C-alpha cells in the first residue's frame, strides 16, 4: 500500500496566518490537497499537523484524512516528514509526500509518481517543474531510515542529493506545483482559477 503524506505543520510566517486553512475555489488549500490524495491510487491519506494543530486536524478529518501531530514542527520540515513516515501503517511500501500549500496538484500527478516508481524500481521519485525538482515526491521504504537523519527545513531533495542514483523524476506542469507562501501568491492563484475574482466552487 502507498500512502499520501501531506505536510501541513508549518507556521506560515510569510502568510501571517494558517495558510493551509485559507479558502480557494470553495474549500481550503488543505482540503484541495486531501481531495487529490483521496482521488489518487494512494490507499490512505495522512496529514501532519503542528502549528494551528487543532484547526488543521478538524479540517483534515472533515476532508477524510487521518492526522498525526508533530510537536517539534518549529524545528523545521524535516521533523514533520519524520513524524509522518513514523506514522505510516506497517505494511506501507511508500509515501507520496505532498505539501499542504500546493492546492493545484491533481490526483493524476500523484498517480504518475506511483507509476514511475513501479516502472523504474527507484525508491524515490521527484516531480520536476520550472527547472527544479522536489515535492510532490515519492519516498519508498528503503529510504525511510534516511528520513530520520534529516534536519531543519529539508526533505526529499536532501535525500535525493545523498542518493542521486536511486532517484527517478516525473515532469509536472509548473502550474500544478504552484505553492502558496504569501498573500500575493494566493491572490495570483485565485486570479488564475477565476479571472473575474470570484470564489467559484471546486
């Protein structure tokens, strides 16, 4: 079984509020990502909460995800990734790591990562877009132990740098991987979804 693992524990200092709970096209950023995970070939969806944990838990569970808390979220994204990996079911062979602030990632993008993992046998598959590689990213069980050695705001890219020969990549449309870090980012993504500026239902 492969899990969708959504990192939603950050403090969102540039946004100034819990960005994963902000509305976009009729639901929160987090709900969009959970919906993509549930519509994909992943067998379960797990959200890692940290800052604003109670509100994130409420939203994630309402959207159909399980939740694990990361009390060390202030120490960086690596702790959230480690908390999520530790919470995976015993029979889970891999996790597709998603970011709670990438609401335009679709289920078919997640499924392409899984297909590349199956086809290549590589224990890590990164998304490649806009000249960079990163999340969404699939990490398989042979690399789970390496996650615990990560520190600070590092994740799949740091693992890939350590074992480049164990990495495959899947091309993703840059619009799909659009992350929301600031109020301007949110305004731009809302404008792209609806040029008239309305909050249309998803």
